[in-house]
């Protein structure tokens, strides 16, 4: 019988479950709270999500691919979780959309601070069951939290008789989400600091760009990211066609399919090749966009969220398989960081464009989804023509 995960892995897994459950309660309702209750323009959602992705990517991009032996990891983890918890507490009492937008960006910044050192604490700790099994255990609990959060939000909304424009319906969920985030913080003080082996410095970007096949792959990444707007726009689209209580359930479908297909996406990338797997992922995205744009019925919207979850699982796993074949093994971590940074920067215009197109009276919401479909089809052509497997 194989021994279970060690102390750090268990603590970080439970904390991750609470934090992801908290985010799962907030994420499906936040765009509706902004637009339906606080009367923010849809463009604000696009701007917020642009800053959100950029803020979440900054700590990852600046932290470097290989921590030094003396780098402290527990402190950033505690700081990141604490920042997110404080922000979620403040969300329960906001009264204007600029406050919500600023706080949500700060919350995502906290998540970005946590990501790298938390993974290091898991993978670099002495493992009774192996680093891979430990990471899988932590990710499993995180995925469970991401599924439980929307379900709890739906149950709470079902118990409130007021409509979707009631501030009370949102506040109740926000308070519970804040409580879950706060409970995660004290657990982290029991995590043990773990020194990391001395690593190589970051590979310069010009050296990465000179690798054969790197520039075509980055061009493909940029075009795909240009059409990849936030799931919040899907939530706003669903709000016009689904009962209020089913909005978190739709987001639950997205979270569940994202979690379920994370491992199969990696397996398919190894067996079918990264390019074929990425094409399947982009087909899922096109189906999600088409369903939300042209036939947003209850069943079609739930399928759209499921296909969107599949795409997100693919787009998270497959680029690493591409990069592992393009650059040298010792440069792979730097290449992955460069890829994430590029996708985050292109996310700025992507979400702003989606918000702008949404507000054009002649076209309305479908225009945002049509633009994303056009960008995705352009990315498919680039993948087929210039990116080699």
C-alpha cells in the first residue's frame, strides 16, 4: 500500500479547496452583479477581465522559472491567500462597480502570487508518494472546490425568493465566499518551508525566439488569445436566457469539464500529437461560441459551458507539449513562462474588444462571439499552415 501525501500537500490541498470553492461562488455571479445590480457597462467587464489576466500573470512572469535555494515560498503563499481573503471580505460591502472591478483585480493578483511558490512547496517537499502524485492530490482538491463553490451558490440562490436584481441574493453568497477564503489562511501557517535546489537563470527571450518553430508557435498563441475572452461574457449571455438559480449551475458544468479533461488532454497530446489535440480543443471552443451566439437555449448553453471547459483544459495542457518539442529541455520552463506572458498580454485587447462589440446596438452580444470565432478560425489556419507538430 502506497503512503499518502505529506503534511504540506494535505494542508495546501485543503486550503486550495477552500479558496477555489470561494472563487467558484463568486465567479459566476460577479459579472451579473456588476451589470444587473450596479449597472456597470459591459465594457467594464471586459476592462476588468483584461486587467485581471494581466495582474494574475505579472507575478508568474517576474518570479523566474527556477527558484534559488534561499528563496522563501511560504511567505508569498500566505500573502497571496491573505490578499484574496481580504478582497473577498470587502466585496460583500461594496456599493459601486469601480470598487468591484478594482477588488477583483487585486484578488486575481493574490492568486498569481500564490501559484508558483505553492507548487514549489508541494513538488520540493520530501514526498512519501512522489511529487507527481502530490501535485495530483492538490489539483484534485482544487478541482473539487471549483465544483462545490458554484453548487453552494446555486443552493443559496434557490433559498432566496427575491429576483436577480436583489442585492440580498448576491450579498449572502459573497459573505459565504469570504468566509471560505478566510478559513484557508490560518491553515497555511502550519506549512513547513522547503529549500529549493539552485536552478539555472532565466533564458533570455531572444534566445528562446531563435529556436526553430518558436516564432510561428508564438504567433499562433497570440491570434488564439485574441479571440479567447473571459468566461464572464458567457455568464452574461446565459443570464439573458437562463433562470437566475441556474447561472452557477452552468458555471459548474464549465468547472467540472475543465477538471475532468485536464488529464485526458495531456494523454491525447502524447498519443495524437499536440497539434491534433489543439485542433480538437479549438473545435470545442468554436462549438461553445456558436451555441452561445446563435441558439442560446437552456440545453445549448449548458453544452456551450461544457465545451468551453474542455477547451480550457486543452489550452492549459497542450502548449507545454508543443514547447517541450521546440526548445531544449533546460529552456522549457522559460519558454512556458514566455508563452503565459504573451497570452496574458494579448488578453488585454481581447476582453476590451469583446466588451466594445457587445455594446454596439446594431449587433449586440453575438458580435463578441462572432469575433472570437473569426480569431479562432484564423488560429486554426496558422496551426495547420505554419506550426509543425
